[in-house]
């Protein structure tokens, strides 16, 4: 039985299409069997799984929420104090105590998973430098993010790191094409990301990985699909990513998409599940701690 959320989420940003719903889903990667945990008539996005396997953490209406992974109780709001305009880029600390969040004010904040007043992690910059958080190192000390740099018309989207406790930004890429989704592997040896590094058509991304200092870049996907957000499983054995149809520009909502699996070196690619989704589906790492299940958001028109 699927739990259905009443009108509890604030409408902020994009809206669902007429007749559309948002479904928070878990899927067994071995059997391919999906389970709809929660269905809502407002946008839900980007589920994380807590390290104890008990909760799914997601965002809706500019706020953070959690729900038990089995969907047996109503979702609960995570108190974020004065920060109420969060986007769908957030990560959980390895010890399960902290949520690091990106806000639409351009900054990264940290708040206790139990809720509270957030602490700003990111820096003030004299020129535009909008932070979008994506990863945390296995020791919990470093965050990886993309920055949208520069004014409109001259924007650059590059990969950086910053200490989780606050401190200087470290640039890992300095290129004119877009990069996104930088995320550490569980052993800390790689950062996985997507980029237009190999694109012959603007907006066509593929999946890559590099060393944490920005060296040793390797391309992992090479097909005609537009591939985004590679997420490595906690056991380090699998990577899931979202594939858009050829010809897609960027990572928009409301597309027929496929979640695909591959080995960490890019080999062994196979389809896991196809559905109507896109932006918000798996913007963050959504593996369960047992590496056997994934969470994602689908947006079917029913």
C-alpha cells in the first residue's frame, strides 16, 4: 500500500503538470522490483538514505523532509531555521548526524539531522560564485560542489571542494564547458561527475571520474544518450546514473529516462528501470547502505 501525502508541502519553484504526481520510490537493484514509498501532489526531489537505513531524506517546497524507508508513517519536516529556500542538492555526513544543504541564496549550510538553525559553510565572493553541493568525502571532512561562476552571459560551471567545517575553496576544474554532480567514491580515491567534456553538441553530458585533486580524468560513458549524476554504491561495486534520450539538453524535468547501472570503471552497463522523470529524480546519492536498493523520484502522469 502506498502512503499518500496530503497538502503538507509548500509549492515553490516548478509545479507538477495536470494529472501528474510525484512518487518517492525504492527499487531492489538485484530483482528490479520497485516500491512506491510516498505519493504527493507537489514536487518532491532528491532522496538520500540515512547511514542506518532507517530514513529517506528528501526536499520539497524549499524545505527538508524525512520519511521512514518503508513508508509506514507520514513524512516529518527537518527544521532548518531561517533557511527556507533550499534546492535539491544536499548530502548526509558519514556519521549520520548532519545534513549539508544548498540554498537558492547561493550558499551551502549545515544542520543537524534532528533539525536546528543552520551554519553557513560557504564563502562570500566578490564575483558571482553560486554553490551547488553534491558530495562529501568518506572521512566527512571535505565537500565537493559545482560553482556557477561569473555574470549571466559569461557563466562557467566548474568543480571545487571546501572543508565541511568551512575554509578556502579549492578549484579542481577550470574549463569553459559545464560540469556537474561531483561525488566521492566510498574509498575516497575518485570523484565521479558528469560533464560536456566530450560533447559535440552543447548540453550533451557523459559520465567521468577523476582523482580528488582533479587529475587523471577518465570517461565512463560513450553512447548517444545524455548521461548525468553517477552515484557509487556504499560497497564501491556499482554506479547508478540517469540517462536521458539523445538530443536532450541539460537535465530537464518531464522526460522519459532510464536509470542504468555500471561497474566503477564504466564497464558492464545495463538498464535498471525506465519511467517518466528527470530533474529531481536522483540529483544526489540515493543508495541504501546495504548497496542493494536505490531511492528515486518518478513523476508519472496518472
